[in-house]
């Protein structure tokens, strides 16, 4: 088990960025009204923010990063690490992080690369940036963690197991060295469950060819192209309600954390039915578990930063938060850290 | 088995209790949908502390089939 703690590191600011175009599941012509009502009741998802065709994850993250750098008055040349976590990159190659280094005007001395992770991606990305900064000599060191996805582009309107559930968002987090602060992590993988959430074509195992535009069905009800997202809701659900509460309980035991040490549990926003099962199993009160599902849907890797900026921006006291991402991979991870009173938290629209 | 049928039936809102027996082909019930499948997975987790997945639901035709799958976990 990858359980570790990085000392002298903290999160100084998070900016999330969503597209302005808001789609209402109740008004969407691709979903029958009666069905839409059912989806909203069970998943908690009503609205989705959807990007225009020419807007990518990196555009959302770039806007978030510009706002973050400006508001915190950071000199871009101080940023030594740039990590971009996404499953919807601009190109197959080069890594989108290299494009973002240039677009953001960061120095050539920046280490920049992509990480291909989804639901657990924020926690994974944070662990990588924090670990790298811990090895930067001296008291200074700043890293930029950009996390975002545009899953709406791979969710087929004829597949109601994905289409009504996903929105788009990007985020930027500034991580820096700070004496006395720390972040603890616990990260997990179970590749046996990989086929529960997948896009099977368009890579090099099953290259893009003319057949990928044919629509297929695995359950006789929902249809998608081979380059679209497939999600086995039942398998993801049984994974979520069993593994996640266990992982959180084990982490709290290892870290000797009581519920009173945790001000907020920030979960990946999968769907309300599953998340509520998880919440009840770990015995957390409703007040401690904020949601952004209703207004923003599941925004893949960006759910955790978006839920932080949306639900905690108005708070002016320091908070200890336990973040837990889980899903595609299957991969899951926990991060526990303190958000200082003066941390910048903001949601913007592109 | 009786207890399992009872728990199974409790997950349904519209279907009469009398419609549930060991030989009920539950996926043929009007009320059955993907959401109910999730509540059954959750019920098995809560009541029996066992994990069933999509393939288990797929493999079971009757409530008894599912009961046996749960028993063997």
C-alpha cells in the first residue's frame, strides 16, 4: 500500500474553471422527461456544464491557472513543476503539459508532463507534485497542478449510462513548500476492474479506423461508438461502496485520525446514491460532505478541486480536509491536508 | 431464503409483495431497472456483508439464483 506523508508542503490556492454553457437534464431532447426525473432523483445530477466544440480541457485549465497566478501574484518563473492530469488531452502527442508551459509563459527550467488519470487523478497529481517539490533544495519551491477533463465529448447521447452524468471542468492548484504543514496520502490500484470504465478504441491496442464510428451496444439499451466512454454502473457501484469506506477507515486508523480531526470529506462526485452509501458507511454527517453534483455533474478528474472551490470559498477558518478520488483504473486514493485560512479558493467561467 | 426474498422485495416500491418468490424472474418485473440493480447490490452489501457485481446480476435469472450466488461468495 502506497501510504506516505510529505512534510513542509501546502496548498496555497485552487481555482476551478467551468464552461458557461449549462445544460439541464430535464430539458435535454436526448433524454425522455420521465427518465430524466428518475436520473436526477437517483444520481443527484441535474445540470451539466458543457464546452463548445473547440474548447479543450487544457483551455479550461489554462484559464484557471492564469487566474490563480494573477490573484496570488506569483512570478511565473518561480514555478518549477507543471503537472497536467487529464484523460482528454489536446493531442496523442506531445504531452499537453508542454503546450501549457509555453501558453502560461513558464520558464524552460520547468519540469512538465501529463498524467493519464481520471476520478482519482487529483489525489494522484497532488502526490506527484508534492513529492517532487519535497526534493527541491531550499525553502522555496512552487508547483502547478492542472487537472481537468471534457468527458462530454466522449459521452454518447444514445448512452444514458454516461451522457446525463458527465460535465466538463478544469482546475489549477498551487502547491508550495511551507514549514510545518504536510499532506498525507494513501493510493491504490486494481487493474482487474479496468473494463468497468473504458474507451477501447483510438489508442494503439485498437487503433482508430473507420469502424469506430459504428455504434455498438453492450446491454441492448445504450449505444455508443468505440471511441466513446463505456461505464458499467453496477461494477463501479459495487467497487465504490465496498472498497472506498474500507480505504478511508484504514487510512484514518493509520494516521490516528478521528472524525473530529476532519472538517470536510471531499469525495469524487460520482453519483449521489453511491456517495451517500459511502458517507453513511464511514459515519460522516451530511454537513461534512459537500456536493457539486446537482449543478455541475461528474466532472471526472476535476470533481475534487471544483467541490473544494464551490463549497469552501466562503469559509474563513482553516479546515482539515480528507479528499478521496475513486474510479477509472480502477484506481483510488486519499489525501489529507490543511487548507489555511488565507488559501485562495475560487470558481470562474471560461 | 425467505429472509433474502423479504429483503429483495423491500427494495421495490410498486411491485406487490405477493409477486416475489424464489422462482421470480426478477429482471422481467416491470419495475426492474438499472437503479434497482444498484439497490440490490447495496442490500447484499448491507445485509450480508458480501460484494456482488454486474456479472452476478446478469448470471441470475431468479431470486433463488441470486441467493445462491450470494451464499457462495
